[in-house]
């Protein structure tokens, strides 16, 4: 029940920012590819990446777009592990995977805020900052999996959901761009 509430709150916080992109709440297992990485010790993997576009206009103004993309070809679910799992478990696991996208969204919004508050930037500075926030998103996603033991520690899962929802509330007015 708490997970459903959490994702309803997230929908209210950021859905408008995702009107032209993937809405994590609309993500289903059908969106995941079949390229299971057997070297990983996970049941599922969600690949979301921060992308940006930097352009200097003829009038010397700089345009920097920031978005998040979900890569279905690098995202997967190991059906051999899940074939006999209950709908409740599969929904719980999908919500865990959705939070990975929300974490990436959070760091993309932080990047967008940085770009808006630190102008002008050179192309190299824009790239370096984008790489920094992408790395931070990756580290946070890894910490999330480690801390929750890939969703197995329910109390930690709930704590992460609350923490990310609170952080997204702070940046809710920052709109991401269409990839």
C-alpha cells in the first residue's frame, strides 16, 4: 500500500516534466528487452541515461537541453527467475526498477539547475559537468541497490522511496527537455 502511495506522489511531482518523454509510471515489463546479462546477479536491470545537447546560437546565447532516456535494449528482466513469481512480487520489483529512473531524473534535474545558474559555460565545461552528474546518478543507483539489497530489504526500499520523493519535490519546477 505504501509503494502505491509513493508512486502516486511521484506522478504528481514530475509527470508534467515527462509529457514528451517516458513516464516511469507507464513503464511495464513489456518495455524491457530480452538481452539478460547472465554475469549480473540481478533479477532485472533498468538503463536510464542523462543526455544533453549544448549549442551556441548565432547571437552567442547558449542553449543547453537536458533529458533522460530509457534504453529498452540495455534494460532486461530475467524471466527464468521470475516465471513463477506472483503479480504482487512482479509489481514490487517493477516499482523498484522505476525508482532507478526517478533517481536518474533527479540528477538530470540537478544538472539542468546547475546549467541555469552557472552561465556562461564553455563546451568543455558543459561536458565535464554532464559527466559529473551522470556519474553521480550511476553511483546513487548503485547505492540504492546495495542499500536495499536489490529491493529485498523492504524497510530500506521504503526509506529510499521517501528520500527520492522528497528530493524530487524540491526540484519539481525544473522541467526536463525532450530527448
